C-alpha cells in the first residue's frame, strides 16, 4: 500500500533526531519532506541527499515569520527542535502549526493539553520517541497475548553519546519530578520500593549493568492502563563514567551537569558500538494455552538512540498523515497502534525484535537465544 500524499515539515531536520525522522519518512515512501533548521545551507544539503522532492528551509522557531513560512501548506509538522527543558519552543511551534491548519507530532514529553486547543479535525501527538513513546508501545504490544496482565518488568539499556540537549532534558525531567527515584508500582506508585542494583548481567549484553529504578509518569499510566498489580522499571547504566556522573549532577548547575553527562557518555562509548536495548517482561493469564500465571518477554535491540526516537516520530507522523489517529491531543505511546508501529520499526532502523521465555537476568554474559515472535 502506497503512503498517502501530503507534505511533512521536519523542524530540526538536519539534527540527530530530525535527520533520523526524515530518513525514516523517506523510507516509508513519503516524498514531499521539508527539512528546516537555523542554517539554511545545512538544511538544503540534507534535503539534496534525499532527492529533488525534498527541500531545505532556513527556519528559527524563535522567529515567527520564518516559522510561519516553514509550516504553511504542510499537512504534518514533526517537531524535532523543541526540548522538555524549553517548553516555550514547543508552544510556539504548536501555535504555528495550529495557525497553518497542520497536524503536529513532537518527540518532546509535552503534556498534550498544555500545547493549546486542538480544533477539529486537527491532531497533536506528543512524546513520540524512544522514551517516552516506545517504552509504552512495547508493553502494550506484548500485552495483546494476555487476558489479564498482573506484573510488568521493564529495563532500558542505552550505550550512546548523550548530546548536550539530551543531557539537559534528562536533568530537567529529574528535577521536575517526572520520575520518582527508587519507586515501583504496587497497585499504584510506591516510593522507596526498589534500590539500585550493581553487576547485573542481562541477556545479550556483553558487560554487567547497574540497574537504577526509574518509574516515570508514562510508566505509571502504562501500569494503570494494563491493570498491573506489580511493576518494576529500571534504567541500565552500562558504563562507570555515566554512573559516577549521575551521582554528581545533583550539586551542579544545569549547564555543568549536562556537560558532565555528555563527556561521561562519550568516555563510556569509546571503542564500543552504540546500542539501545529495551527489555519488557509481562506476567499474567495468557489468552490461549494452559490456565494459570505465565511470564513472557520481548526485547528490542537497535543502534543509536536518536535513530530510534526519530523513527518513532516518523511513524507517528505517518499514522497522522494516513488518518489513523483520531482528532485531538494524544501521547504516542498511548494512542498509536503498537502492532502497526512494531511491524515497521525494525526494518526502518535495522533493529531486531524478539519474544522470549528466557529470564532476562543471567549468571554471566549470554548471547541472545530468542524464539520467533508469536503466540504464548
């Protein structure tokens, strides 16, 4: 099936996330793609790599005139320029898209309701990225095999260089209370339910990880939506420099903390390939097979985090473009069809997605030994 006709304007189109979104859109067959950024020559060069249908535009979201010109006539605006730490940028971009009569997709973790009214038939989709976004889609995808979900265990392991913007977003989320330290889900959020764990071997990872509890607002919404009684969320830290940086940022300014995390992530990545691994295991009563409690897991493995985020944003844009997202304001992880996304995501970015009955924790380094995706 050919993709629908329409113009998609990617703001931040030559950056890490925006460039990844543009590439993913192109791979799905969308051809009328605008790439916008402050440096018009860089935007034009990025567009030339795609073909004559793609165009590069000079645009600054702080300049209302250039922003209005960039979004005029677009069907969907993909915002890869605003950040959680700068919500004003997201509001300006949302207002410009609304004024132009365009739908909006953003990778930032903005509250959809805070971006302003969404007149019918327009659509706004936020949090279209790796986390939040894919971290809600994968549990929902796995839950389709369960009649009742009782437990959830999730762990995101990222070995990649943090950009300055990504580091600032992480620190902003922590300081704004978007995640609750040491918390877990026990029929609701419970503080101090978990502790940090060190030297944990996870299936398919060559080095031991440090697991830090990480229950954020998306995790809480996912647990509530699935009816989970017990849920544990972790971030797996795969390098000693990032681990040490996390422990130090509390006493630093935002700029100092971001620089520390950026440098630490570069040191941990040195000589290694970047990777993203998302583990999700559900327990409960399956739809088919013997009665009683069973557990099953899914693992998604990809390369750079920005490629994953960009691809999720692109798929959200494609879903909006083809009319499969209802009018209104939504979060990607809670409104996109998880089967539709996960059927397309691996081929877009060279990722692998497997289901497994094997335990995720091992006594030492163990290669992947997954069964094909299918019924429990």
